[in-house]
C-alpha cells in the first residue's frame, strides 16, 4: 500500500481544494487531445475535433474534462484506498472503452502542466513531487484491471 506523509497529504489537499474543475479539466483534456492526437480516437462521438481550435471550443470535450476531474476527486477522497476506489473505472476503461493504458500517463502529464502553469512559482519541487506521486498511483490503479 502507498504511504503518504502529512506533508504530501497537505499538498494534494491544497491543490485539489483550490482546483477550478471547469477550467483545468477542459484545458487538460484539450491539451492531451492536441499534443497526442491519437487519443482523439476514443472521442469519435464527441463531434468536431478537426483542429486545435475545434477541440478547445467543443463543449462535449470541456464537459468530459470536468467529469475526469470528478473521477480524480474520488482518488483524493480515498487516498488510502485508491486501487479499490478505481476498480470499476479501470474495468470500464479497459473492457468497454478499450483505452490504451499508456494514455492515462499522458493525460496525467497534461494535467500537471496545466496546474503548474496556473500555480506558477508556488509549484515548487516538493509540490510537484507529491502531486506526481498522487497521479502515479491514480494511473497505476486505472491500469490495474488490464493485467
Ligand atoms: Ni476516462 C469516461 C475518468 C483517462 C477516455 N473517464 C470516464 C468517466 C470517468 C473517467 C469518471 C465517466 C465514467 C462513467 O460514465 O461511469 N478517465 C478518468 C480518469 C482518467 C481518465 C480519472 C485519468 C486520470 N479516459 C482517460 C483517457 C482516455 C479516456 C486517457 C482516452 C484517451 N473516459 C474516456 C472515454 C470515456 C471515459 C472515451 C467515455 C466517454 C463517454 O461519455 O462516452
């Protein structure tokens, strides 16, 4: 099981509670779809993804970005049991959606970039370390049902 120090918990709590879900969720998913265009293949039913502008102004993508952050919320509220918390979501992504699990890491990195750019100087190395540890556990838990 993953161990969290008080400092890590405080940092993750600080980021999650100050997160603007609408803004960050949309920006992170858009960035993922633009930077790694093969991730668009899973969103064929989401309308126009023709170019970066279309992706950034697509309301279905923005709404889905928020949904993903609500998914992240579950991990943050169950820090000591992230694997179990994500068991169902992992099955959904593997068996129903057939999302390549490598893409979880890509989206997690986009999320980190968006948050870092919003936090600026406050995104210090120890903050980044705790945040990336949290996302690594999320990525691993989401990929768990693939093995
Ligand atoms: Ni993901 C649906 C959470 C990464 C493609 N995804 C969901 C839902 C949640 C969620 C929550 C809604 C489930 C439901 O309806 O019961 N996804 C997460 C989280 C991450 C993630 C927390 C990583 C941090 N998803 C990804 C990635 C892709 C992805 C990387 C593809 C590149 N997800 C999808 C698709 C759906 C989805 C596709 C279904 C969308 C729909 O509504 O049809």
